[in-house]
């Protein structure tokens, strides 16, 4: 088995952190996104959408999408339970993971695509052009999301409750990607988000 990975991208990092929390080692293959290796015919035979991460099993079958890959391993290695330990916990983790993906991940992707000089050549390679107004619009959405999340985290240790879960992994990867490559840092006045971020960043798996 092997994981098609990229050290800079947030979604492959979600899988790496998840595997580190589980103590599972999977060989990785680095995919150069800027050389568009993920768009090659050979790679599209593994994932026709031409995106990473992709987990290739020993029999050649492939699983794409970070959460799908993590769910596969959760079935094989249920402890520690990172998708929740019972029906209610699983529902809360699913709810919060989806909220982070839609509320933070989607607008963040729009800022990255339309507001970064790094992505301009990639957008052009797709026969399109950046729309700076889209980047600015989504920056405002992200700021509102962080303010909302700060209120939600008041008195709560983790994103989906008191137990660390895949929702924390998703949020950590998005927050770090926003700060490192998109130029969007969390307002330090948002004390609850800052506390949560410091706590999850201190976990050994965050270095995966």
C-alpha cells in the first residue's frame, strides 16, 4: 500500500496526522502539484479527478479523498476512535468536520485560487483567469467563520466536544495552510481559537 502525498497541501496532511494518531505507517509517494503530476494520464488512472491524496492498496485499488481514506483505516483500526466512539459522538464529529470543510475549507480554496500569485500559473494552465474580487469576498467569509468558531469553542477543548477527532485534524490543517500559504492568520484576539490551536499543534501527530 502507498499514499500519494504532497508535503505542502492541507488534505494529504489530514491523512498523515490521522495515521500518526493511529500509529500506522504507510509509505508515501510525493506528487509535484506545481508540475501538475496529478493531472497526468498515469495518475488519473488512480484518481480521474487528478487530485490528492490517493491511497493505493496492494491489489491496485485506489481510494481518493482524505476523509474516505481515514474512514477506511478507522474500520481496520477502530482505536483510538477519531470519528467518535458511539452514535451521538459520530454524528457530532461528522457535523463539525463538515462545518469546517464547508465554512473554512471552501472559501479558503477560493482565496488560494484567486488571490495567490503562486496559483496564477496553475489557473492559467486550466484556461482560466484569477478573479481577485472572489478572493476578497471569501476572505470576509473566513473572518466571519473564525469569529463564529471562537464563540463555539468557549469552554470546549476540541472542535466536536471534549475528545480529539478528525474534525480537529481538518481544522488544524486548514488553519495552518491559511497562515502559511494563503496569508490569512487567525486574529490573536480570538482567544478560544488560539487556545485550541496551541493545544492541537502541541500533539506529536501535528508534525506528521
